[in-house]
C-alpha cells in the first residue's frame, strides 16, 4: 500500500505543478493584457479536474489523463505547421499529462498487487 500511495502522490505532484504553472501563466497573461490568458486558465482547470478524478479513481483517472495527453500530442503535431513549433505544447502540456496518467495507472496496479 505504501508503494501505491507513493505513485499516487508523484502523479498528483506532476499534474499539480503543471496546473500551477498554467494558472500563473493565465493570470499573468490576463493582467498583462495578453490574448490567450483565458485559454491558459482553461488548461489549468482541466488539469485540476483530471488530477481530482485520478486521485479518487486511480485506473479511470490514469487512463483518461494519459489518453487526453496522447490525443493532444497528435492534435498539436497535425495542427501546427512544423514539429519545431509543437515542442512547447508537447513538453508543457502533453508530457506531464501522459506521465501523470501512467503514474496513476501504476498506483492502481500497485494497490491491487499482493506481496
């Protein structure tokens, strides 16, 4: 059970740091008058909701979070003009979502494993 809690906390930590980053970026953009600040706040709220779902239901939250991360990665690769402009959203949005989702899935597996 200790191992499961470690994976759960690690997943929540990764997604929580990403949520805080996008929250502060969105607030700074809104206060600075930069367009797209509300989009960043939407990303922060979505990450917070995915973190809460993953915390309550490990396997479901992990699958949903990792799947959304992969779907967004594919979307950014096809919608942006070249791969070099897709690096920033891939690293700042998709990678933490996939990592957090996989950690939630591992936490569920560790909780079900009997030593």
